[in-house]
C-alpha cells in the first residue's frame, strides 16, 4: 500500500480508501471486524456520512484507541448552517472523536444547492466555523454533476472534490481530474463499482489504476472483499485487450439503463424525486431491501405522481427511458415494503 498526500492538505492517506455505506448491513461486531481488518491491511482513509445510519457509531467503536492513525471523512446533505452545525456535533459524538479530518458538503449538484450553501446562514458558513473552532480540519465537497463539480473546483474554497468515476461513468476523465490536480485538490473517487453494478473487481480497478491522482473509496462488507481489492495493489497495473473488451461490454450493457445521478432531469413538473428513485436498486443491493425501502421511502412514494410527460427524458443527456425505469424500481420497492412484514429495520437516520 502506498501512502500519498491528500491534495494540498497536511493529511497523508492510503491510496485506496474505504467507503462505509455497506457496513450498515452488518451486525456491529462484524462491522468492527471488517473495519479493523481493513486498517490492519493498510487502509487509513475512511469515508462516511451522518445519513449512513449507524455507520459512524460502528467506526467509532472500531477506531477507539487508534483514532490518530486513521483519516475520517464524513459529510452532510443539509444546506443550512444550523443543520450542518448539528450534523458536525452528531458526527463527533457518534465517531467518538473531538475532530473530523475532512467534512464534506454533499451532493452540490444544482445552482439552487450552491446558492443555499453559500447564502446567509448556509452550510458552508457552518463548515468553515467548525474548521475555525478545530472541530474540522479540512472542508471538501461532493457532486454528481460534472458542470457543477468543475465550478466547485474553480471556487478555490475546498480541499477535496468527491465525484463518481468508474469505467461506465467516465465524465471526470477529460477535464475534472486535471482541474482538481491543478487546484491542489484531492480527487476522491466515489462509486468505483458504479454503485454496485460493476461486478468484476479486477477490471474495475484495472481501469481506475490507469488514472493517476485519484483516491478510490470502494465499499466493503467482508474481510474477503478487502483482501481482493488490496491484492490488485500488490502488482503493477497492466491493461490487456481482454480487459478493454470487458469494459466495453459493461458500457454496452449498462449504458442505456444506468443513471449517472447528474440531475439534469430535475425538477420534475409533477414532483417526482427522479434521481434517488432511479438509483433504488443500487441502494437496495448495498443496504438490504428492508432498510433501503425505509431509507428511500420519501423518494419512492413520489413515483406514482409520474404522468409520463417526457420532460425528464428530453433533458437526460443519456436518453434513458426514465419512466420505464421508475415503474420497474417502484415495483421492486413495493415488493420490499410488502416483504418487510410490517416493520422496517434500522430506525431513522439523524
């Protein structure tokens, strides 16, 4: 494992990190075991969020006594200063720490998001106040919208940018990677497996490792998964013709059904929360069906509002059959609701 500077910050992290959504699925003792195994194998960079249910609590238990040896990134979807201030305090308490290495404003995808977080009493104000108080060491930002991500990089306000990058979602390759590097910002690579749809880990990481200066944060839910991914870093990266053929096959098969979460389709005239509803199968595969149904309930219950007006399809740069995908996802969701037998596991996220 190599250890590299996280952009221009004073942090040094493992070149491969750990995205902590999947540990939601695990019992506490098993989650702690996987997290400690990852640390023992050399991973020092762990990314989570206040919204990821009990992820932060499990991390706090796992890293008790070794807090100074790991770099913890967390994030908030809230847009107000009051909300982010509360989330910072929640994260500190759950993680059992008095500082956060990296605090990220999450999913700034549209101009209205940017206006809210930078306006009076906005989230950025709170993040910077937490930094001044020593509760946050560095401030970053995440997005799924390429145009907005480039704007965020150019503001000079953030230390890191987190953005999807994988062999299907290649939008960052041509400009964003270089822009982040030139700005001294670390590029944190979310969704290295496309949110779970790329099931060939070797090919996924062959692609990623052919691009310098990125920090992938794959999600793990077993020690075996950790070992598999880290085994790729034990040898030189070689891209073969067979690898290229497999990559192209993924693009052909998934490209016409895969939502990149760019949010160009929004807003829906009828109020459908298109982006989270489009990603429901991926969430269900990572959280378990019952937990996913509860986690995504607000978005999924807007799907019946769809009138198939076609406004979203006209805006989608990938020409996805959005209405058809939403119908299928809603049917899956209703099946998961019915299968939960009257109750959702996991409680509410704070």
